[in-house]
C-alpha cells in the first residue's frame, strides 16, 4: 500500500507534536500507512516545496507569523499542489473569503479531536482513490489512460472531443501513460510545476459521460467538467480553477443543480 | 346555427377576437399564477359582463357586432387588470379568509349574470346597466386584490425587520458579555499569573493545567454559539441557538461561512430562521430532543443542512410534507413560502425523513443571495 504524505504547518510546536500523534493514531485506525512532515513557519514550507512534492494532505494554520496560511495556500495552488487537500486549522471561527477560494478540504478549530482528524483523513483518502480511476480513450490507434483526478474538462466539437488535463511537471508520464508526442496536442505552460495540456479524440460525449465517475458533471451537450476543479458555480455557469467559464445550457440546469447539491453534500460530514 | 347568416367579415372578427382572448387569458394566468381558481372566476365574470353589456344594450338580437364589441371591451379590461396585476406574480399571497372574501365577489357576479340570462328581463337597458355594474365591481376587485397584496407584503417585511432587530439586540448582548469576560480576566490577570507561577514553582503541573482550563472556561461565553465574523449569520444563529438550547437536550452546530458573505436580501434570514424554528419545534416533541445545523460555503454554493429528531414520520400531503401542528394559524410563513423563496433564487430544497430523523437540505447560489 502506498504511503500517504501528511503535512502539518503551524507555528505552535506543541500543537504540531500533538496533531502529529493524533494523525498517526487516526491513520492506524484507518489501516493506512502514512508519513508525516512538520513545518513551523510559512517560509520554511514554501522553501521546501520548491524541491519536494506537495504532501497529499496538509494541516495548515491560518495565522502563521510572516507568511500567512493564505499565502502558503496560494503558493501551493499556483504551483504543484493542485491535488493537495488543504485542511485549515485555526483557533478562531472567522474565515475570510480568500480562504474559501483556495478550495480547502475542511476547516478545523483547535483543539482538534482524533475523531475529527480521522474523519477528514478518511474523506481525503476516499477522494484521492476516486481520482485514481483511469479514463481510457483511443486516438490514432493508440490507447491512452488518464487518471480521472487530473482531468479538468471535456469539450466536444462536432465528432471530436478535446480532453483537458493537468500534467505534473516533473513526471510527465504520470499524466498520459502512452507518452505520445504526436502533433495532436497543444500545450500551455502555466508555471514551472504544473501545466495544462489538451488532446483530441473521436467519440460521443454521452458515451464519455457514462464512463466517468460521479465527480464529473455534464452541463451542456458539449461540455463535461470535473467538479474537483470548479472554482465557482452559479445557476447558469461554471467557472473552472484555470479561469475558463462554461455555460450550463438550459435543459441541463436543473439536473446539474441537483448533482451539485449531492456532491457538495457529500463534502459535508453530516453525522447523526 | 344561431338562425342568422354569418358573413365572412363577421367570421374573421370572431376568429380574431377568439385568438386574442386565448392569448390574454394565458398572459393573465402567468401573472396571477398563485391564485388560479380565483382568477378563473373573476375572468369568466369579466368576460361574460363584457359580452352581455352590448348584448343587452341592443336588445336580444345576437349579432356578430355584439361579439366583436364584447371582445374589444374585454381587451380594454385586460389592460386595466394587467396594470394592477404586475406585482402579484411573486407574492406568496393572502391568507385563507381574505382570499375567500375576495372570491365571493366574482362568484356572486357569475350567478347574477347567469340569472339575468335565464330570467326574462325587460327592459334590456336595466340588464345592461346591471352587467356594467358587475363589470365595474369585478375590475375593482382586481384593484383591491393588488392593494391587499401590497399591504400584505408590507406587513411581512415589517415583521422581518422586527425580528432582525431582536436578533441584533441579542447579538449586541452576546458581544458585550464576551467582552466583559475578557475584561474581568484581564483585571485578574496578575492574580492568575501569581497563582500559576506559584503552582509551577512547586512542581504542581497538574494543578496548574487545571487552573488554566478553568481560566479558559471563564473566558468562554456560553451564549456565543457561532462566531463567523459574519454579522447577519452570527446574530441570527446566536439568537436561534440560544432559544433552541433552552428547550432541546442537544444542539449541535458546524458552521463554515466566509466573513464577507453579505446576503443582499432578507431571504436567507427568513429561510434559515423558519427552517430552524420548524426543526426546534419538531425536536421538542420528540424524545431525543436533538438538532444539528450545518452551514457551508463552497465554490459559490451556500449549503444549509438541518437535521432534527422527530416524534413520528410527518405525513406527506401530495408532494409536500404536511404540517403536524394542530393550529393552522400558527404556521408562520411556512415551508411552502420557504420553498418559494429558495426557488426564486434558483436554489434547491429537499426534505427527507429517515426513521426518527427529519432533515432538510437547501442549496443557494451565492451570487444570487
């Protein structure tokens, strides 16, 4: 079983130690092997993340001394860490809108119980597992497989479907296990760490939709978007984290709304 | 079939009139969507009166010209009604009794007109006059309806203002209490520190820790349940939660909303307030007396989840859950209105019941709030 990387960043050293122990306890209860790393300042984690990959899940204090939790969050999102689950930790319940824009997995208020950690870790693991499912397609006689968690959206144009996915800068093969360097691709660099690439294949979008896991939304007869990469929903539009905006066409609005509610509800941990 | 010749010209006029009428009635139904039966009766009346006035005015001869004249009279009435009815589309409406009184006028009108047609009325001038009077009465009903509705909206709005003032006052008290506690602690800080350092110097770590815990407890204001920094939501929730705590055994809350979220309308206050009232009321009757509120803002979407223990499964009246309250007058603005408010903002609401847990989910788009 793969090790899950858990990061903790807080300027309160005692809190870090306690949380680290709690995380280990929670992981044991979930039968999950983990590795933890602790940072005591925003600067140190930002410096380190230039070299090493982002953790899978990061417990991040909001009120760090110099560089705040918001700075760190933004740094992670702009860089390699688009997949990192950020869990904001604070002793206050007052959250700024900026925090919400960084798509945190959750907010926890100190003191944090083992149960809370276990719940959030379980949710993170579940989402990560769902993202690992592979989407297969065929283009030019070659089979390609993309982890669903890296797909942003599909756009169909006539009989062609363009698939847009994130690609990790350091290990390109991770994205398109096929290593095709053919001419049917356009690349757009958005930074050193992550880039967005797009490829085309022939097919019907309806068939694609059937093969995708639950996190994907068909919002138009020519668009499917991955809800994990949505920045903002409105009734008529979906804005993606990469800045593109899609219209939800009229016949799809009600069903999309319903799906969004289900997805967002699943993100809540509604315990009874 | 009527015993006279119908010329092409007449047919044409009639066809036009018919098409016009159908369109007009359809248009009005859109505007008065909430009160379909009342509208049907009133319109039937207006239409009948419109045709009967020229009919009686010219004696008993039923000519195409009368039909046309009636139709155009109706058209004129339509524009009059349309002018008053513009506001009615979104209104939740009048309560039962006033609605019923309003209903009486068009219904009596229909009866009166029918009686005139069947009875042998001479001279026709009087009949035409009666028809005209009924038409005038009906038109004023539309006007009255509009005024009543306006009045109703004002009353409701004032009620919301009043409630909000209550919430704000409570919030002010909560904040003052919190500050008093901080002030008191700061005042005694020197003593606390002396005590703590003495304990620690003697190596009584456990005692020092316990003392710290006590200090923390002292600092906590039991009336401050939520503290999101969002004025609207804090004041509403602290007020409602305080009330809920008084009558329920367990009240849980899990609230993550941004400070800057400023709902433009009262709607969120009304929606949240009503749903909480309902939940508290139902939980109060149950054995467990439990309620949980979850609020989330994520990706432009605002989610409300309220769950409560309930005594028995609420009956379903058609599509909706029927109220379990005995007094029909005590329903507040009710779930129907909450549903309408949610839908007006393009949101979605769903009720569910599993065993003895009743829950409601609401989703709203933050850009429409």
